[in-house]
C-alpha cells in the first residue's frame, strides 16, 4: 500500500493538486509504484509518502538557518514535481540499504553520478529522498 502523511499529498500523487503550477512528474509516479511493489513483495511493508511538491516558501523555510542557502539559494527537485520523500523509520537499516541500492539500479538518475535514491537528513529527520531528472 501507499500511505500519505497528510491528505494533500494524496491529491498531489493523483495529479489533482498542483503547487506553483507544478504537478508530480509521471516518471516519479512510476518509481513510487515500483517501490511500493518492491516493499510489499520483499518486506511485506507499505510505503508512507511524507512530501511530494514543495513551494518556494517551504524551501526557504527548510534552509532558513543555512548560511550557504542564504548566500545563494538553490531549488529543490521537489519544486519541479521530480522528488518524493519516504518515511524510513518503518524499515530496518538493511531494508533501507536495499531500497537505496535497488532504486539506483533500476532508475539511474543520469550519467553524472547523481543518485535517484538518497538516505539523508536536511534538518527534518532522516528519510529516503527519491528523485528523477527534471526535463
Ligand atoms: Zn526530498
């Protein structure tokens, strides 16, 4: 199953809600449906989406205390409908490793060495960040 941290995310996932004229990219949906199937098949676990689209205002809020961001603000793939965050607390550490490896294997970001799946913490708690390349 796919669960959502709050109802707005379900609308974004279903393409029924946009933020700053952006919808979730179909390539990202494909990755999420893959991951849901993978986690059900291998771990008998659901995935919980904690963030999809992000406004400029939210981006500024996340990095509010970051001097590098203040100096030269960067945009997140969440602002382009190209990223999703997945709750990692429901998975064992080895399951997280497995998820990161399998997504990067089946959904390579591009040839630049960037990853499509990352386990990280940008200040709102550790989570799995998934991304596809913006057009
Ligand atoms: Zn993210």
